[in-house]
C-alpha cells in the first residue's frame, strides 16, 4: 500500500520513467510470448524455439538494467532524515523500491499479454488489427496460461530482486532499541542534564553536548582520500580482445555451426555471435575505467578551473556513468553490424528483430540518460557552492559540455573501431 501511495504522488518526470520501464517490459514480454507462439505453431522444432528464447535474453537484460537505474534515481524511496523514526529505515525503503519496480514491470507484462499478444492473435475481438499476426503467434491452438504467465513473470521477478540487491543497506547494522529507550536517547532541548546529589541536595548541571565530528575521531584533520580508480579496465580490454579474436576466427572458418536466428539472420556462425557477446561484455567492463582515465587526461598539463572541475567530476562518477556508456557503445557496434548485414545480400531484418533492437537500444540510451541525471543531482551541492563563491553562472554548463566532448572523443573512435572489426567477419 505504501508503494502504491508513493507511486501515485510522485513527480511527473518520475512517473514518465516508470511508464518507460513498463513500455520496455511490455516489449520484452511480447517477444517472450512470440517465442511461445512459435513453439505452439512448430511443436517439432524444439531447438528453434529454444534459440528464440535465448535470443530474448538481450532485451530482457536491457529492460532489467533500465528498471534498476530508474529505481536508484527514484526520489520517493531515497533515505531522508526522520523516516527511520516512523519505521521507514533503509531496509523498508529498499523493499518499497523493489515493490515499485515489480509494479511497473508487471504492468508492462500484462499489457503485452492482453493488448498486444491476445489482440494480434485474434483471441480478443472488437479492436482494430484483430488477428493480424495470427499465423505467427500460433492462433487456433489453446494458449497454455501457466507457461505464458511464467514467461511474463521473468522480468518482474528478476528486476525486483536485482533492485533489492543493488539498493540493500551496506553499512553496519545496529540493534534496534525499544520505543522508550529510543525516546529517552533524544535530547529535545540540545542540552544534556545530569543529576547529582552532593550532601543530600539535588542539583542539575548543564553539560554541553559533545561535537559529533570531534568525538568521532581524535586524530588531526587529514585531507579526504580520493576514490580509487575502477579496476575493470584490464579485464574489459582482455575480454574485448578475446571476443574480437573469436569473431575473426569463426568468420574465416568454414567448420563453424550455423544458427537460424529469427528476423532474417539465417546461417549465422555461432562463434561470431559468441564473440560479439564477449565484445559487448568487454566494452561494459571497460567503460568505468575509460571514463576515469578520461577524467585524468582532462586534468593533465597544467589544468585550469574548467578542466579541473570536469576531470574531477568524471573521476567521481566513473562507476555511475561508465558502465551505461560502455553498454551504449556495445549496442552501437551491434547496430552497425546489423546495418552492414541488411545492406548486403542477406535478408532484411524482420519486425520482431526490429522490436528487440529498439528495446535494447532504447533501454541503453535511457539508462545512460538516467545515470547522467543522477550524477548531476549528486553534484548539485558542489555546483551551488561554486555559484555562491562567485563562479560564473555558465561554468557548470561549460563543464558539462567539456565532459561530453571528452567522452565522445574517447568512446567515439573506440566504438567505430570495434564495430568495424566486429562487422568484418559477418560481411565477408
């Protein structure tokens, strides 16, 4: 009930993000149901049905990644002072985020079942385009409802569990006190009173409350240690090189097995597809490290205030925006390979493949935009402090443009190189 109230009273931008999550979940659910329809129409082609089900893992993973990013930036479930006193601690807020994610993804899955699948299959009448895709979705055969609900429940369950794992409290757990002890622990007036009874008299002495900063540690002030660089860059480069090597070897070998992928990608070598998956994984792993390295390069050779600010922000937000940026690069390289295949002698891309590509690309771009908004909110206090100190009002915008240009200068040529090397075995 609390999750429903928070979802109903949220900001319109937050509601738009949740609707986008529902739309992505609906597209993925429709692809899963189309796999079920293919299995109903071709009961003897079990290998083809399994291959189509595995082909739906990429849209499902992109949808789950986007749902988790939206849950992280939800202001309604962010820990705030005073919420723990009414029972909304970090664990409760984590549960509310997981339930909200489950509601958004479940809404999209139900829309995929009722509006798209049953309508295009011809089970629901009275609407335009009744039974348009009846031959593809296995019309005329009874729909196994448990199997359909199981497929539709995959994305909501995995998305909610992943959200709970990502947003779980990471600090040390403290033992909760009873309400009376918790009430007595608070000092309403900011003064601690200690009662003494010297020589049979009762007297109250006022004792100032100790400072939290000075009582936390007795060591002298030290400059804050910078956050370490992400350690995924060597592993990402290694996985990327292995993926490209497997693609090249499988593309030049005649003994590789061919997979009849849906949507017009027939006779695709299995080694090439596996190598492309490793290439995409390598780009996602190397994204945070490359972002941190870009921030260091911006601060090299006597930097000014603009370059210093941009580089420090990139280093601080390398983990937050680096991985979505690497995923976008992987999707861009895969899109380039699809365009290369479509312009050749191979068949054109089918509607289901186009829908899956739109879900993957849209979720990747929206996840990157959500991470950028989250990074901007994380540094809102720093920006306000700079403006109060007399910095120009255009400094934050110039710093944002410089960061975007630096990331484009690093990731743009890398994406184009990986795309060319990935599409070369497929085009030959």
